[in-house]
C-alpha cells in the first residue's frame, strides 16, 4: 500500500503503509514529509531478534522509539534502557544512540521530527514484496553502503551496535 498523497487527515490500519524491506526487517512508512508538511515522519518496524543499529547520531531530527511488542534495548549517550511493550524512549538529535531487538521479534514505531529520514529508509531498503519479514537472500545492505546513504541524510556512524544480551 502506498501513502495517501495529502497533507490533510488520514488513517492507516495495522499493516498499512509504504512497505519496505530494510536490513532484515519489514518497515512500514506511516507518515512522511508529504503527509505532515515536513513536520515529522513515522516508520513502524516488524523486526526479528538481533535487528539493530550501530551507534549513530542524527544531526537533523529528534527520534521517539515506541515499543509496541517485544523487548528492545536502546542506548542514548551512556544510558541503556530496557524497553518493553508500551515503553517510549526519546532521543534528541546530536546524541549518539543505538538499539537492538532482544526478543524473538519486536514491533517498533519510530517518530522523527522533522520529517526527511524516511528517504534514508527508502534508499537503503527496497519495496517489500509481501507483508512479512524479508527472505534471507534480501535481508541486508552492505555496511559501507548503509553508512554512505546515512551520511547523505545527516546520520553519522560513531561506534558499534549493542552486543547481544548474555
């Protein structure tokens, strides 16, 4: 499903949005600059255990993580938060952060303000051919390519991802 081409009110149900396979997860762009007049973007992820981001900094947007299901560790600065369903974690721009899915699967809703970062997910991902996790042969983008794409969208990679839980 594609996103409505409007800056007016709209609604999307579960599983609806612009579906992308991104680094082993299914991403659903729920709101982009087009719908919100550039104010914010929203991307939902269905992610398997081990889905993660390296330590990175967003230079142009703030980020909210809302855990809809599962267990996700989120590191902001020196603080590591054990987030479970119903948790919200706020990450201001210019603060290094990373996350890792620790449960068998997790659903995350990420809000970014202002909008624009959704272009990163589109460029680094690919249109999903189904509403589930991508097949093994389409899961990952090369780390160097991911970093180059991220740099174009104001992301700076500054360290490794969180290690697996013991």
